[in-house]
C-alpha cells in the first residue's frame, strides 16, 4: 500500500503520493495509515538544519493521531463509508508530509532547503490544514473509543486548522546572510571568511565531504532544471554552487577529502543472466531507459519520453490505451538498477542518471555573475597553491581542479587563464603516485578546452604526457595520458607532430596489451584520432597495431571496446599495406565472428568495411574464402535493410564482388600487387592517323603526383597541349585510372568540359556547341570513372604487355564504373556502365580542342603489374 522511494529517486520538494483505490478494505487502509504515521514519527530523532519548529509540530500532531488509529484498529464500526473517506484523505496527506519531512533531512540539500524556506513553510501549512479538513468528516460520535482519545482528536483538528506554520526567524536570518555573501561575490569583493563559517556552522556543514555533497546536490538540480527547460532557478543554483565550491577549496583546505565522484560506481546486484534487453527499452522511444518511471496503469516508460507525451495533451497510456487516472510518475528504482547492471556486464555505455546526458555546452558562460567571480577567486588561490604550496597542498589543489573542470567549460577557461597547465606539466615528473594521478587527471579535463590543447603543445607538454604514458606510476595515469593524446590530436595541426614522435604509437599499443578496459579504449581512440592524418597510417602499422587489435577482438567481450577496435582496423585496411597487415594477422575469422555476433550496428558496418577493403586489396585469396562462408550473405543482406546509407553502399559493392567471383570462378583471379613504378603512355591523336606517343614514369606513392603531368613534353598543338589538363588525385598517390573512347566526330566546333576537382562533377553541355549542319553527328563524350578502393582494384582492369583493348572487354571486372554522360549507341562503352561507389580515388580527364575530325576507340597501355588478365 505504501509507496517506497529511495531518496535519490525522487526529486526534492515533489510529492508523488498515490490515492487509495475505491474498493480498498478499511482494515487494510488503517494498517497502512498506522505504518505511515510511525514512519513520520521516527523522524523525531533526526537533525533538522531548517524548519525545526514546523517539523516538530507536524510530528507531534501525527503522533497523537497514531494513538487514535491504534485504538480503533480492533473494533471498526459498521458505518464505514465516512471513515474510509476520511482515512483515504489522511493517507494521501501523510504521504506528502513524509516526503516533506524527509526533504528537510535529505543529505546534501541543506543549503537549498534554506533558500526555499518560505516555500517549504507554506507547504507545511497547506498539508497540516488538509489534515484538519479530513478530520472534520470523521464521525467521532459513532466510534467506540475513550472520551480522552476523542478529545485529543478534536484538539488536533482545531490546532491544525489554526496552525500558522511560519518561517523560523533563525532560518530567515541565515537566508539573508547568504544573499549578502552572493552580492559580495557579484560585486567582485571577496567575503569575510568568518561570516561564511558562521553560515556553514548554522547548517552543520563542517567537513569537506559535507560541502562536496551540497555541491553535487545543487549541480543535480541544475541538470534537472535544464533537462526540463525550467531554468528559472538556475541563476540562484549556480550562485550557490560557485559559493560552496569556494568554501570547499579554501575554507576546507586542510580537511580530509575523498575520491567521491571520480568513479562511475557499479551496482552490487549479482549478474543476472535471464534478462531480456528488450524489456529495458521505452515503449515510446524504443531506446534504453535511463530513468524508468511507472504510470497509474502499471506500465513503465522513460521519464523524458512520457513527460513529453503528457505535455502534448495525451491522457491515455501509450501502451495499453487506458485513461491515466493520475499523471504522477513513480520512479522504478529496481528496473533502473537492473538496467545499469545489465549495461555494466555487457560493456554498454549508459548514463547513471540524466545529469550525465546533459549537454555541457550551456556551461560556456557562467550560470550567474556571482558564480563567475567565486570561481575566479578560487582559481587564483588554487594556482598559487600549485606553485608555492607543500606537496599535500599541491595534491589537494589538483584534486579540486579536477572537480571544477570535470563538466564546466567556463571553469576550464578560468583555470587555464590562471596558468595551471604549466604547473601540472612540472608535477608529472614527480615520484608521488597520488600527485601524478591527480595532475594528469586535471590536465585531461583542461585538454578538452581548445586553449588547453594549444597551451599543452606550445609549452612542450607532449613529452611530459608521453613520459606518463610509457612509465606512469599507476596504470590509471597511463590510461589518462592516452586520453589526453586523443583530445590534443583532435586539432589537425597537432596530429602530424604527435604522430612524428617515434614513441607515441608503440606506447599506445603497449597500453592496449596491458591496460584495463578503460585504458585499452583510451589507447584505441587515441590511435583513431591520429589516423585522421594519412601520414600516420604507416607509423601505426609499423608499431604492430593490427595484430594487437585482432588479438583484442578475439578475447574481449566488451561491445563498445570491440567497436572502437574495428573502427581502427577499418581505417588501416583502406590502404593496401593495411589490408595485407590485417590478412597476415589472420583477422578474417575474427572479423566474420564479430560481424555475426556483435550487437553494435556500427561494429557490423566496420566489419563490412574491413572485408570490402580486403577483397579490393588482397584479391582472390580473400574473396574465395569469403564465398565459402555460408552465413555471410544473410548477414550482409541484413545490413542492407538496417545500416546507414554509406554502409548500404559499401555492402552492395561487397555483395557484387562476391557474386561476380562466383560467376567467373573458372577464370584465373590473380592477387593484385602494387608495382614499384608505373609507366603511363598517352597517344597524341591530334594528327590522325600518324599518332605520336610519349611516356612518363613515376614512383608509386609520389606525393607530387599532380606535378607529373606538368613536366610531360607535350607538343603545343597536341590534343593534350597547353589547353588541356590531365588531373590525377588519389590522396597523394600517383596512379592511372582513366578510361575514354572517342567515336567519329566530324564536328568542328569547340567542345569544352570542365571538371570541379572537389566534387568531381563534370559540367559539359554538348548541345550548346552543336553545329546545325551536323545535328545527327555523334558527340565527343567525356567519360568519368569513379572508383572506390585502393589502386590495386584499378590495376586489375588494365591489360599488360601493350595489348590494345576496349572497356567492353572488361565489363565483368569493372563492376563499379559509372559513365556520367551518354555515349554513342555504336560505341563499345555503352555496354559497360554500371553502379559506382564514391571514393577519394578519382582521375579526371577532359579535352579542349579545335582539331579536325578524328577516329579512335583504342588505348595502348604499358605493362603495369606483369600479370596478364584473361
């Protein structure tokens, strides 16, 4: 009958009381009332920082009524309707009174309850007078109780009706004292510490831990206000947070402090093996519930979803369609703990509460002027302790900075301006594990700010952080150093310099081998951040990243960790060298196992990306092995229906490769090996039929590939002369992927095609240049081919030993060539168009000529790979 709530499950000064149902037994209702009254009376021994008079009066009146309830328990009268009506109203009111009294003793809420003292006193007055109203309908004359008990009940009714429940004068004085202190901060005046201590003593806030709990409670209230878009109280809450943070860092400097909020915490529940994860999803949003609440129909929803449903005017239960008898939301703490335990056991990242999901971008600006000035005073004090304090004072200051910078952008900027980063970098070389851990942890928080990243790099902090990554005194310090590298590498200008430091990648790889789950994840995401610079791919491969990640995937059951590892492997596999490294690590079975068993959609898509790269770069050996996998196709088709657009495109291409291999399995399918050099031959067709040719030889991997064609000895009147460009763009690698056919074209008009190098979109309008006398003539067709994958895929389409060819001959192989303009119905290209896949590897060729008519449909290619395709 009585609703049970944990204190942290119910927001302060909310009263989710449940009215007894109509058909409830009078005896059951009375028993519940007795239990509820006893619970209220048990608060008699508690300490009340505020509302002392009102609480005492309330407990006294409930205690008298408890005597009455116990007196009539054994002989309820036959005329029960009015009694049930009275008891039901008392039951609802007593629930609210219990919540209100409980809030007056809630841990960490003393300061806020003081600032809401007027509202709380009014709430006491309303509830006590509701008790008097309920007692008015009680038929005392028909009850078989003693005259003394009846008189006590009448006395309570009269006193409750006349009760003033006014604000305690001492509470009012303390409230005014806080307002004065906040005004002093706002006016950039540092308050007298004696005045502050007097206020703290009144509320019995005498230790660092108590002060910290007050701050955490206020921060939670701010997050509640912001999440529900009720920000009226935020300025006052922010001012109190700044004030108490100042108190915690300065007035309680010598107090014992603890690591109270750095651990994520886990439930003590045993691991449950018979849970259906679908039961943890909100019926409205279909997302995992972070704050499950139950409505009057007994159905459970995520708080944010059901609140949005109710605010839109819906009064029906979304799942059952029944009318909601009440809009009260009862927290389902048992389910919430089960969800947290399930996520912890399965490596799923989920916020403990809505505060973790709160967007901290709102903290770019201070919550109030008073909070801003309080943090500035505190930052200056902590910075001085960092430079001139004792070792213990330095550790304490570093810990305070960790707390201040954890989730507040404004605090980070103020602390950076106070020159704390150079002090932290000096402290990293200490032999004290606690000092090193607190210093590197504080640096991590500050590195999330753009100015923090720059200051770390500009002051030479990379070497100090790398020293902790390699030789940290605690494993936790190493994993935090890896996280800092990730955040610093988010700035493009620093990725190159970090990657060029020889010891970075080997140290990160070692952390993946030996670190905790958190350490492994930090190292992996740091490597991923560095791989955003293509120059770092070879360094990552050289450090042995691939085999370590493959071993991790084979042994880890953490979904999120495995997804991150797959992301790095997918990035490395895009290059030929990376694909062969993945193949040499015997990763194919591991990748297929992840594709089949992982619950992460992103993880499945990364698996497809890796397999696709292996097929393109490693050839028949991989493709033939994949074709033999019986369940692969069904897995790929499932991604076609559930994946992202990019994943669907990649999956379709992989399916086509496998299907084409099955159709042409009788033909030889040679592995595609990147040659050391390419010899690219062009034919000058401007002086048909006497073709002149020229060649250019260049090294693979030449970063100046675009300059190759500038240095070619092209004749001025050549088709490829000064008015013509041949552009090669394949992320710094020189290659040749051109394909074109020019049919007979007697036109004498200029035909111009322009290519936008960024979008690779041809802008060519032959109609604007048509000659009326030759409307039926064929047009010059510029053909653009877009390829996805590495260069080896393109090499497969080329014919060795100077064999002449037309693209029609290679239609079975070039499954991903797209021709963006119409071609002659008599030309051989019209049979070759098929799907294309966007990729950065593109070659663009276009022509600008006034040459007379010409006729060619052939290209002569020099030997590329030494392999002749059948």
